[in-house]
């Protein structure tokens, strides 16, 4: 089973433009992410796929593997699918370009799903963690997920799901972490489908997979990912790196 990591890397960012090219301890954020993925030793190969000459040259000039997107893409899945379309791979892991402190243990759990999936019932695997604070549960920027008894996703939403009509029902609220491991075929199927109403409404690409019947295995992790979404996050990352 050939497993690769692909890091989708857009130059433009609504909240923090050009964040992937910001300095983080003497190296750019995207280069640190790429090197961390390589150093995890979990993947047969690692690629950065980007729409930016700057990011492409940053990776290539430092001995890394970068791919330029040919088309404009609305989602990370589309960008990754274009990049791997002609590659001979089985599992593609999406590593976020703005998360240079890779959670190796969590990625190992995702890969383990496929090693144990002898009947190939899993199309995608992804991560979630429990949230308990009311502000976190109600925050539409925190995507919630509900699963069936076997851990397969039933739905993702920016809204509170399930709605707590009965306060003492013992519900656990789970927040989705947007890191995926795809079977290549699931990724290519996604690439061929058009956006449907649920995805368009919530602006969540994972809903396209559910709307077309793909099965997403959710794995619980205790550790939250550390992403760089704001300049404050970058300063926090710099402090962590200097310790």
C-alpha cells in the first residue's frame, strides 16, 4: 500500500494573507510543514501542491517536491485530486500547510485505519476531538460532526449538532479537524462531482462526499492541531519553536 502526503498551499488567505511564506524560526511556515511531514517517516513521498510561484520555488529550491496547480480550485480536495490524478498511489493524506507542528500520533491513527480495513469499507478517514465549552460548541467556525455507532460520520455542521433539546441526554460534542486520509478513488470521484446544496450552504467540502454516499471514518484524538490562522497564532508558534 503506497501512502503519500500532499500539502495544499494557497498563497492567498482571507484572514492572514501570505501566511505560508512568513518566517518561523529562520524558515518559512510552508517549508517547516513540508520538512515535518518528511521527518515523520509515515509517507512514501511528500508533495506541496500550490497556485503560487513563490511557494513552488520555496519548496523546490530547498530540495523538496512541489506541483503547480493548473486549474483554479474551490477546495483542497480538488487541488489534491488534480495533483495525484496520474500518480500510482493508494492512500493520500492531506496535511494542512499552516500546521507546521504535525501531530504524528494522530496521522498514524489515520493510516492505521486503512491497514485494518481489509474489506475496504472506508473511503476517507479524518479526525475529531471532544469540546465541552458552550462558546466552542456554539462557534460556527468550529465544525461539529456526529457519527454512527461504528464511528462513521453522519453529518458535519457549523451549527450545534445534535441540538440539545434534552440537556441530560449524555451527548458528546465533537469538533472536526480538517485533516483527511483518502482512498485515491474517493478523491477522484469527488473531483468529478459538482457541488451540491449541503456543501454550498455550509461551505464544507466533506459534505460532498456524504451527499454522494462516501463513508468517512472518524478517529478521536485528544490533541488539538496547532494552526496558523492569524498573526497572533504565528507569534505563538514562534514562541513554541524557541523553547
